[in-house]
């Protein structure tokens, strides 16, 4: 009976948790969608069910074992005097266990709350407010941009290969600075000429992509401060105009250097990155 009641309570808790998870899985603390996360797939629900049963059995096993070892009349009369491990009373044992679990849960929740609050207000070096990310799904971004700019509430629009600051949204490529230089791994986002303006990225030297950039061939690139240091260049201004080779085959010129920003989640160190103008 104790084990059954314990399992039922845990199963009811799991149902409530799944309902809350279903209501929250479409957004996280910034209000941005999580398209890559399906938190309620059948395999995960099966794991939840197994976890609930195992947890219920473990939680109900000790009281069931202790109470079934005595006659019912004696158990009900002298429940406080039941001795468990090392002569400890049942009441003291349960109080210690419950207090320990409650204190651990409180510390965990406070820590997680503070971490998520910090991530929500942390200045990542780019604008995160009033930004709407619209997946194109194969639609011509230039035509989509023109239609978006016709809306009265839209101040600016830009194309991007992903959402800044989100995990697994940045891509990576190998970049070489000269014929005798080793390849370096750069993170990168693809963006158009208005990308820096929309995301409020600060230019330290140079400019954004020229409006007359060719549509049939990639020729320009913008890098961050960390990339400039990795290339061995002393100042951002000296990096303007230098030639880079992407994947040992595509030559591009540096037209701008932006201040470092967290293009990946803030728990990841800022690494060399580039903003590429990739014609469709």
C-alpha cells in the first residue's frame, strides 16, 4: 500500500510536470522560440514514466519495510519508537532526509534562477530587444525584406543565417591569412548590409558591406576583435583591406572590424568570428 501510494503520487506529479513543460517548451527566458527542441517526444515521455515508477518504489520502500516488520497494533501505538539504521528513530530519519532534500532543492532552484536572471539581463554586445526572427524556409530574403519594410511598425530588417547568442546557430569555417599561415577555425554568421545596423554591432574600424557588393561571388568579410588578435594584427584599422582565404579557395577582403560580442551563449568564451556576405 505504501509503495503503491508513493508511485501514484509520483505519477501525478509527473503528469503535472509534463503539462507545465508542454506550456513552456515553446519559449525560454528571453521569449525566443526553441525550434530545435522537442521536449515531449515519446522516448522522453517513456523515460519520465520509468523514472516515476522507480522513484515511487524507492520513496515508499523504507516506510513499507519498516511498518511491515511490526504488528499493526504495535506499529500504531509506538510508531515514534521504531528504530532504523544505527538506532535512529523513524521520525528523526524522515525529518533529516526531508530537510536535506528540501535544502538541496532550494539551493538548486535559487542557483538556477540567478543564472537565468543573469543571462536575461546580461549585455551580450548586441541588441536583443524588439527583434523578431522570421525563418525564411527557402523564401527569397530580399523579397521578404522588402515586404517587411512596408509594415509601419518595422523600423529595419536584415538577413541572417541564424539568431545571435543561440546555441548551434553559428557555423564554422577554416580561414587562412596568408600563403604560409596555418588555417584557423572561425565561427561565422551570414548577413546582409543592414545586419550590423539591426543588431547594433559596434564598428571599431572600416564599414559594413558595400551596397554595390556583387550578388554572384563572395568578396567581403567583417571580423571581430578576437579574430584581429588571432591574425597577429596590432590594431583594427590595420586589418582593413587585408586578404583572407576561406577554406583555402575563396579570397575575401576585410571591410570592417566589430567590437567583440557573445555570438554564442555567454557560457562560451568569445572566439574569432566573422560576418560573411554570402550571395544567394
